[in-house]
């Protein structure tokens, strides 16, 4: 029997059919963010043990809704010459939590529009689903887009199973030192897979990760608007928007090369 190769399924003798190349993975993209405040109890219900809310003085109900227009590739950069394998969009919801006295960011919902990005996210612990994500792109010439300047208007939308679940808008006001505070910590994620018998998990683990070789463009802040819409197959609308804290735009680049297991259950 011949050996099989490939980072993840499908593994074959040549290894060229794997949906993902081996790490590291490089990312460059534009992030559009609205931060808002919700009932901390709605954040708590999305945190599995042993994760807990951040303390009251750290704004435990703070949430970030982030849209990202990405280009990504492996270490041989081959995807950049076959852009259908490099370009994708995603939208995700981030909260903060505590683990062993340390503050982490945690992605609690996320939608993506390419299969390779969804599988890569599952490997990393992101709860990715396939959806339809659209995001306004900035321009430097012409009138068919906003400029990164005061008054620039951006929007993002998410649909899942043909139902619109997120509407978001940002109007830029001024340069900023950051693009928010909720998504500003190492990530803590859960990876698990039920046993084929279905009676318990075959594996379940808590892990942390962060990027390396991070490059940040000039951040902009402004006014944000967001609407989370009900759906029979989603629960994001339970994060009811009590107060919008602000809107942001920033271009970012980073590399993912692995994480660290914190606990195995």
C-alpha cells in the first residue's frame, strides 16, 4: 500500500488534492468593524467551560462584528497566480473572555464564502459556515467606491441559506490608533468532533493562537450602524444591539503558523 500525503483531506499518493497546503498561511486583507454593546448574559451563553466573562469593569457585553476581504496563500505563493484559490470574504463575531486569569478574544460566529477557508477555519477552531458575504471596497480613482478619508462610507452584508442576517455600515471620520478593542487579544478556540457513535466527542480541546509577521495599515474610525436579523437557522440576532460603540476600517497582513493546546477534555 502506498503512503498518502497532504496536509488535510483528501490525502492521496501525490498529495496535490488536499484542500489546504501545509502551514504557514499568509493573509492580506481589509477589515471593516463595528463594535457594539449587548447584554453580557448573551455573551456568557456562548462561552463553554472553563471560559468566563471578563470582569464588569472591562465591558463584558462588548462585541465586534468584523467583515474581511482577504487574499491568502501558502508558503509557495502559488494561489496568487490562480486567484480563485486565494480570494475570499468572511464575516465574524468576536467577544472577549477569561481563561486562567488571561483575557482572550473568541470568535463565536463566522461565515465564509469559500470551502478552503471554511476547512482551514475548522482546523484552527473557528466555527465557520458557508454564507454569502459582501463588503464595500475602497478605491483610489473614480467615483465607484469610497476613499479612505473623512466621509468615506462602507457597508457589509451577510446572508445564510438565502436569508439576510447582518446589515452593517460605517462612515469614516478620522484616523485612529486602533481598529477597536474587542478583537485585540490572542484568540482562544475550541476544536471538537463527535464520535461516529454520537454518544460523546472523539476529541475536544481548547487552544490559543495569534499571528506572526503582522503588518498594519492606517486605521480609521467613525460612526457605525448594525442590524442583526432573525433567521430560523441562525442565533446571531440574540446578541441584541444595545449601543453602537464605533466603526473602523483597517488593512492588515499576518501569517498563521500554528497554535498551542491549552486543555484536552
